[in-house]
C-alpha cells in the first residue's frame, strides 16, 4: 500500500517505481538511496533490488483503494521520468491519476529534458502537479524553462537541497515554490540569505512559498539536530499551497 509521509508538504507517498541514479549535485546525499538501503536490511518487500531502478506494476492501483481525497507524492523513492522508465508505464501512472480525481498528485523530477517531448501530445491531468528540482544554477535552474514548456494546471519548484545562491528566478508560469536545506551526515549548509531571496521573489510574484526545513545546519551556520533547527523563517511557518489544492 501507499504510506503516510513525513514530508511536510504532502500526505501520502505512492511508489510505482523505486530506485534511481545520480545525475547532479543535488543527488549527492540522496535520502531515497539511504532509505532504500535500510529497507533492504529490513528485508522489506519491494526492495529486493535495493536502489536499482525497479517498476512495480502491482502498486499501480493503490490510490484507487483510497476514497478520501489525499495528496500523494508520486515516486518519493525514484524519478518517474528516469530514462529507464518506459513511456507506456508512465502512461499507466497517469491513467490512474486521471481515474482518481479526488486525489492530488505531486510529480517531481530532475529529468526535465524529457518533459516537453513526453507531453507534446499528452495532457497533464488537472489533479497532477508537475515539478522540477532546483538545487543550483548550473543543473537546477535550466530545468525551470523546460518545465514551462509543458501545459500544466500547477507547475512547482522544489528548491531542495538548496546548496548555493541561485539568484534571480523567472517565476512566470510557476504556481508553487518549496525551499529546504539538506539533512543527513554529509549535509551541505544553506545560508539564510539564499532562502530570503527566494521568499521575497515569491512574494513579489504572488507565488505561494513553502519553507520545508533548515536541515542539519541552522541559519546561524551551526551543525545541529534537524528537529532542533526547526522550520521557521522570520519567526513563523511558511506553509503556503497553490489554490488548486482540491482537499
């Protein structure tokens, strides 16, 4: 079954694909890879292949079993648009999304170059939010323009882990921005000024801004427990969502 999520901006995770490969600096300390290794050690069904990319057709109908409107993060343990995921399998995932309009599905990818071609003759369902990861200027920011080439009711940016100042962002056509620092033993620091810059740009562009976490490093540049660092920015929580959220 799909499972409850600890990710602050979603409710459940649905993983019809697991496993991935690293393609950019944002992947360096991949939480999904660490989690997959733990699940292998626990002999959890579905992780017999570890973090090797694996399709799970038996999981495709999981959201159909839940009638309550739910926000799903699709493939928290993989990337739906990984080049080794066939088009016809992605089509099956999208078909489930279309057949369960009571749910909202958040699909996030680092393989943004695949999006324009895949959706050239396909429609993005209204309840499917399409997003790209943006960790830096060299690899992350170019994904934004590729995302904008796709017609989608809700396009979003997950700027996490934010590992450098990404400067000015063109937020035209973007409907939601998430920002977060990195966590884990090898986490890289995130400076408060980088976060503040993105927040101010979102406010000026009237784009909902969600601050997920500081991560392992505090805003003062001190290495602390992730929970101790908290999620507040300017003394408050920034938990804003797009108006298209249908629950």
